[in-house]
């Protein structure tokens, strides 16, 4: 079953701008992850934030998690054309190992 | 291997035929997952293996779908009597689960694109 829902569905920005994507989920989680998918390829893990964390950074990525609102955001700073891809959030319910993915945000970064 | 390998990368078949999709996970990864991704959509969970057993088959869409895993390694997803709605990219992922149930990071293969005519 799909748990995460990303917003917006599509986002178009220019190089150098920041991109913010949001994810909402429904049940309690152990952690939330963000993955990236380039067109026609598999998904690549970007970052994981645990349920007891509120913010995490990795290079140009910043992830926040608000468990009270059951939401997360992914911020990509100083975007590049190479950041063009679909971004998915993934959650696991407390008792399981399977990850539930949302429908993704399609990001287009134009030079 | 260095990554998760899937074959074939592309498969075109006629409605009613059976197809087999193969996944070769990262060596030593005990957990293996199959997902389906329809065009422009998110990932739909199909099945999860822990070792050679499948504790969660809840996502298999119908009894035409089956999967097995042998030797805690290669997995095969079989679709019998394919239908046009089976057209999708089938993604396999593996995980070592070494971070415990609270931090399961998946490594994905490039997927098998199935087209049913």
C-alpha cells in the first residue's frame, strides 16, 4: 500500500535555485527515506532520517521530519541540471521491513 | 556482485504468454524486494524475501504472479498468462538489513521493462 504522498507532483526551476519537495504519510514510522530516480533507471538512496530526528543534512540536501504532522521535506540547494530526476519518499511501518513509496515529485532543472 | 542485476532489461511479449524476470541481488544481502512501477507512477510493492522465504506476499496482484528465491541469492518473478495491464517496469531491490528494522536502506536494480502487446 502506498503511504507517502509527495507534493508537488512536478516542479520546474532554474539552475541555482532551491527545490523543495514535501512528503506526507499516514501511520507511525521508524524512519523516512528519500530516493532519486533518473529517467529509465532504478532508484538511488539519498538520505535517511530516523523518527527521533528533526533535521538532517547531506551535501546540498536538507531533510526535515515532523512526526506530529506526519510530514517531511527535502530541500536541494543551489540546484544543477544534473539534479533533474524524480524524487520519492519512502516509509516503513514500525513492524515491517518493506518500504512504502509515494508517487514521486518530478523535478526539472533548466540551465 | 557490485550491484543488483536484473534481466532482461526489456521484454516484449504477447498477451497470454508467460514471462520470467530475474534478479541477482548484492552478494550477502539477505532481504530482496520486488516492486512494480507503471508509467509515470510510484512504486507498488509486490513481495519481500527474507532469505529464501517470503514473509510478505501481500502485494502480488493476482495468482498469475509468483516469485521464488533460491540459495539466498537469485530471485525469479514469474507472470503467467500476461495481460496488457501487466505492462510496467519491474524493479528488484536488496538490503543487508544490517541497520536493523529501523533503518532498511534498499539498493535497486535498473529494472525490467515489460511490454505486453
